[in-house]
C-alpha cells in the first residue's frame, strides 16, 4: 500500500528537476499523475513535450499510471484543460502541485519590462490559473454533497523569503506565493481543501543560473558514499506527505533542503513605538531612529 493510493495528482513543471522527482515519487506511492510541462528553457522560451512524456514513460515502465500534459499553466484555457485532463483521464482530482517556473535574472536597473513580466506571469499567474481551475472543481464537488479531501502545494523560494540580489522579479513572485498560500487556505478550507507551500533548495537547471549564490560549490554533488543534500529527490517526500489524505498541516510555508524541513513564521512585528497621538517628524527623529539597530537580516534567517 502506498501513501497516495487512490489519489489523483496534477504536478506542473514535472518534466525535469524537482517536479520530475515529485511525479516519480507520487506514482511510486500509488497516485495517478498528470505530468505537466511546457518543456521550455530556463528562461521560459520554446516548448517541447518530450520531457513530460519521458517522465510518463518512466512511471508506466515502473507499473504506475500517468499521462502527459503540455499546456501553458499561465494561460486560463490551458489551466482549465490541465485540470480537465486529470478528471477526464482518472475520474477525479485530489492534489495540485504548482511547481512550474522560470528565471530571468537581472539587476533591477538593467531589467527589461519583459524580464519582469515574464517571471511574474509564469510564477504568479502560473500558480493562480491552475489553482483557480482546481478550486472551482472542488467547490462544485463540495456543493454537490460529495466529500472533498484535496491538497494544494505551492512552490515559493528562499530567493523571495530570504532575498537574493539580482532576483527582484523572481523574489517578488515567490514571496507573493507564500502569502497566496496562506490566504488560499482561509478561502478554500470550507470546501475541504488544504493549502501549503514549500521553498525548496536543490540542484536543478535553474539553480546553476542564480547570481550571488555563496553555496554554489555545494551544488556540484557528492561522492556516492555521502548523503547528497542537494539532490532534488530529497524534496519530494515532504511534498508527498502534504498531499496525503489525512495530513493535518494547513496554511503553512516550509523551507526544505536535504533532510531538513524548516517551518517559516510569517512576517511578525518585533518592535513598536506608540505615542497614542499623531507624531511630529522631530519626535520621530528621536524615538524611531532605534529601529535601524533592531536586528533584521533576511540573509541570516536562522
């Protein structure tokens, strides 16, 4: 018996890297998987259905059930077709893993409109569109009186939650997805849907292009005798756990790397001044300046 027996899952960006490992483990644990991947480059250019079909072939060769889908997840009609593929092929939908993403890294002063817009589109719209399509399906199912035990797992990033130079577009999108996840939980819980997010750290096509990585050396692999903490396969078990029918976790965001799973605390107030009346600028010059000395460094989170 697998942990995901009877579950139908859609996984976006599942042709390579972290998404591929999700798909393979989900299938191994008994899920029926829709492997979505547009098959573009790391910058989102081009398309190729080969990667998604290769993952499907690998799943089927191991005795699992899967189907490939090459729709653009940031397109409304494409997202609808993606969700419909799961329902039409396997009869239902229980899990949506939003994983598709691209990079267009550039320092802000040199970033083009297109480099900003394309990253926001793929990550923000690419999460919104499939989630909306799935949520509408689950809402109708719930309203019909059927039991819904669904799970959405979104993909944030430490580039957003911790910050990273050269990634204002990617970081803004990824931190936005953390908030998207928490609000999603509040809105969809009534329909029997759980929403969580992960910020994964692993060796993929994208990580090799990230500027300013101080740990770039660690992403080159390890010897066969050592645990490779940067293997993308390390991320999949926790995502699979979040997708299980009885997982109690809701509305949370996690940093997952190697064998470690870290729970984030959302933005929190750590210091306050309160006059109980309107401040003057002169008063604030005296009373608020100490905020600059309160320890706060996203690059040293723990």
